């Protein structure tokens, strides 16, 4: 799987979040359900706030713990955080960006397993203290050629 290294300064995301457990792979069931249950008006409001890179609708895995993490459905924005949404500041970081091809949610889940189980341990990089980001395009998420991205915050091993 090919990747590109991108450096971004500090930025903010605005969206909705929910804690998801990693026990017995519950996150692989809960996160697709969260997306399916996201009201259309919330999705539309988020789209209007997206005004910087990484652009578009994002999924973020933040505040990792042994039991799970906060999963965000959000956008990167310079705009004020509207009522009903939460804001998260993302630190400046170097990102390994992977293009993922395939229908959701399977493609992003398989991509994550590859990145963390195979690529990261042998890459010469290590994960840094910033959220993992999933970037989704506006195309048909059920299409076998659907394009998404996984942004992993990394630093070179020393």
C-alpha cells in the first residue's frame, strides 16, 4: 500500500464524538453504526464547516486508552464551533497518508489493520501523540472503487 508524507500545522476539527470500546472488536461494529445513525442535517451542517485540509468529512480516533477511544465524525475548519458540536485541536504533525480503495466500512477497517499490524512496525516510523484520521470522499461509499484515506501521525524512529 503506497503512502505520502504530509506535514500540517496545528488545526481544529468540529463535529460529534462518542466513546467506543475496543473490547472484542466492538469498535468495528459501533463505528459503522454511528455513521449510519448520523442525522442527514448533522452531516450537511458538517459539510458546510469544512474549509481546510484535510478537507471533507473525517473520522478521527482520539484519546486512546486500553478500553477504547473517542471516535469523532468531524471536519477540519477555521470557523467557530456551532452549538451542538464539539471542537478538538489537532497538534502540528507529520502524517503518513494512505489511499484506501473499496467499499466502506470493510476497506477502511482492512486498511487500518494493514497500517498498524504490518506497515508501521517495519516502516522506520512510529506513531505520535495525535489522532488517527479517516478522510472520506463524497462518492458512493458502497462502490468497490470508492476512495478514502487514512492519515496516521508519525515520526521517524531515531
